[in-house]
C-alpha cells in the first residue's frame, strides 16, 4: 500500500463515506450521547478502540476461518460475538479506571455491541478492503470520522441549548435539522475522490 493510497482510503472513509452522515450508521449514539461534550470524547475513544480491535480480529477470522470452512453465512453472528467481547473488555476497563465516564455513557456503552457503525465497518471491509492493512486504514478513518462528527454535533447542540430557538424546535427537532444540514454539507464532498 503506497502512501497515496493510504491517505485516499483514510480521507475517503473519514469524510466522503462518513459512517454517520453518509451511511446513516451509528445514529443512536450520535443522537443519544451528544448532549454532553465529556461523554462524546469518551464514546469516540471507545468506538475507535472497539472498531480497530474488532477489525483486527474479524478480517482474518473471515478469510482464514469462515471462508476456508465454507461458512461465510455466519459472518454476522461471528462478528457480533467478537464485537461484544471487545465491548465487554472496554466496559470493564472504564468501570475500573474511569468510573465517571462509565456512568456518563450509561446504556450507550453496552449498545456499542449492537452499534451498526461497528458492525457495518466489519462487513464493509470484507467486501471492499484490498487487504488487511487497507481494512485497518478504512476502519481508522471511519473511527476518526465518527469522532469528528459526533464531537462537532455535540458542540453545535450545546450552543443551540442557549440559542433563541422556537419552542417547537427545542431539543431533538433542532438536533435532527442540524444533523440533516450536516449531512447535506458532507454530500458535497462526494465528487472529490
């Protein structure tokens, strides 16, 4: 993999094919955790860790275990089991060392197990990655894009809480409008690569 291909894969998965705004995966945590900036940083780091470790395990699992045994049809179940194990590891680490973040993330931490963004990356890498390094690059870019969008969205939501927004749009309605506008802005990047 050349340096140019690395950066194209990284930028494409981070911005152009953004998992939240272009593929609409991971919306639950995107809307649920983005109310407090401290939770957003923790969720971004947790999702990045889970995505990277899951891809590091699921990609070889598919090509060196499931495919040779001709049981590719159980890939979703196998990937969810791997993701669940990694999430449990993250949950135990946060509970032991960062108790405040563990409590702040609440129900959204175990929901990373069924976060369709994490599973979506694992599934996408099987069909579109050109090797193990490319799969890890795409995953890293996707995780960075997830973090970038959720942090930006959180900053906008915090600012909107103190803005003069009509009563009918307060809370989730204005958040959905902002998410739609962000998605439209990222749609403009589609022709770059």
